[in-house]
C-alpha cells in the first residue's frame, strides 16, 4: 500500500498546460516529473502508471525545455470519439487515412499492449518507429511519443526524445496499474509522435488511436501502424506562393514572398493578421532574419516583398531558408500558422524548388508550398 502512495507522487503533470484551452480541464496540484531511486516514472491516471524502461547511458530529458502545443490534437480527437470509431478494428486497413487529407507518408510505429487480470494492470510498450519525416531544417527530427488513454485528457506519459533520428528505437514500457478491466475496455489508446523543439513548440508528426475493446488483451499484442496526420488541422494551414532567385556571381539569393491563400484562421473572429518571417540558417544556426508587413484581417494576403541574402556558393549545401507565416496578436504571443523549410534536403516539393533555383540562375523561380505545422 505504501508503494502505491509513492507511485502517485512521482511522475507529474508539469505540462498540464497542454490542455489549457480545454474548458473541462481542472487544474491539478501535481508534482513535476522526478525519477525515483530506480529511475522509474509514475503517474496517477485512474489507476497508477509506471514507465519501467530507463535507458542505460541515456541522459534524462529536461522537461522544462519542452514547449507545449497551443492547439492540441488530443483534445480534438477526444471530443470527436463516436460509437462508430469504437467499432474500428485495430487490425483493419479501413482507418488508414483522414478524409480530405492527402495520404503523405508519415512513417509508422511499432508498439504492443496487453492486460494482466491478476494485477489489474494495462501494459503499453512503445518499441520503435520507421521512416519518420524530417521536421527540422537539418533534414532530421528529434522524435518522442505521448501516450494517452482517451477520453482522459489530463494524464499522459512520454517516451524519451531520440535526437536526430528518423528510425528511433525506444523500447520503453508503461504500466497503467489499478485499472479494472471493465474500465480499460472503455478507453482508446492514443499515441502521438512529435518532433521535440527546444526553441519553439513541438511539431506533431503523426498519431495512432486504437479502441481497446477491439484488442485481445489476454496476451501482449504487437502492432505496426501507419501514422496519420494529427487531427489539429495541421493539414489545412494554407499555401504560400514565393519565388527564389539565385545569383552565383553575386553570391546571393533573393526570396520574394508573393502571396498566400486559404490561411488557417487563428483569431476568434474567424480571420488572421498574417505576416511572414524569413530566416537564413547555416549549419543549424540562425544567421539573418527578415519579415514582411502585417496584413490585417486577411486569409488571402498579397505581400510582394523581396529579401536578399548573401550566401557564398560553397555554403549552399549547408544552407536552409526557413519561412514562417505568423498571425500577429497584440494581446498575446503571435501564433504560428505554418512553416516551409527550403534546402536541398527538405521535403520533395521544397527540394524541387531549391534544385530548380540552382538550375536556373538569375531567374525568379516561383512555386506554391503547403504550409506545415
């Protein structure tokens, strides 16, 4: 009994502001994450939850560095659960896509789940992921996984962050102790893979959800599931038209921010006040920043602003241009609508634009880009 009391004190909810915008979230007097003498992490979540897989030689992640997402896809998913969703079979291929969202490859995740009836414990093991998309301008990602038992949105567990890895291995086990079986089968296991970012909010990579009433929990079942786009609207942030002009003799690139269309509304009034930031990055370091004027209450703004950056030819291979469309807010911090990373090692559309720019020197090469979270 004493052990159970200790379990409830250790792994805390220092990130409870993940759901600060959800009306039904009540503040809890929880403790920040602290490892116990064995390195385990624990969390009260209807029962007791234990992370039983400390990785030898791996430094623990400083939770205070993690930035939470202001618009959580977990809330959206929890609020959209219906009886039809609960009928989905975890082994079915019918749930592989979202309506209206292009089925880009977001990678896949391997995990296992099972239930111990004698100890009333649900076990979830996060094993590994493969072929994750690059979210950082360096052409890689720093992935970690959040684990929820929906519809409970207050409590979550997280794996360690795997630095610069598109095929991470976690092999971490989480025990949800003290959960009666009749309650477990009413839950939906939800896994969200994110890219950790020290300097801004973490970028969602993809998600998986499995109704536990459709899983044979009498023994550990292992699944490979394709990641779906996170249900926070990240697939519909709008598009940006811009041109690139490379001048090898002048060692410069001119970026022309032309216009945007169908931007995501970030304000209560159903609109946004967009502007664009352009960062020149070299070897993962910020070198120079430019930005456009703010266009008031407009989801289809026309900017037509050009910015020149000095880039020696020998630095092109290690150069990235990061373009961020922002929503200006006078009363709080500005919101990110979406980003574009332009380099020779970004996504397919971005790489094409970069190569076209180099292949056609002294010409302005224009292309539409889908904004990403």
